[in-house]
C-alpha cells in the first residue's frame, strides 16, 4: 500500500478525523509525506479539512477526514 492508501484507510476508520501529526504517528509516515499524500488524496477524494479537536491527541488544530 502507498502512503495515500494508508492514510485513506485510517481516515475511513476514524470518521471524526485526525490531525496531520496523529496520521503520521498512526501510519509511521513522516509529516512531510503525509502532507504530500493528502495532496494526492484531494485529487481523487473529497478530503474535508476543518478546525477542531483531534480525537486521538485532543489538541485543537486542523483535522482531516473523509466523508
């Protein structure tokens, strides 16, 4: 599986969304590669980016999710 597929899988199983840092931690992918993969995902999926609390780290930041 590629980076984008790994991230999509975590986002699909975490419908509340996750922040970039937590996606990097969960997937073992660097934050820079997560940013690149999210850009790739945005071309094929409707990625939702909102400000809120990450369900994993509970910090107030940008949260990514898939509908």
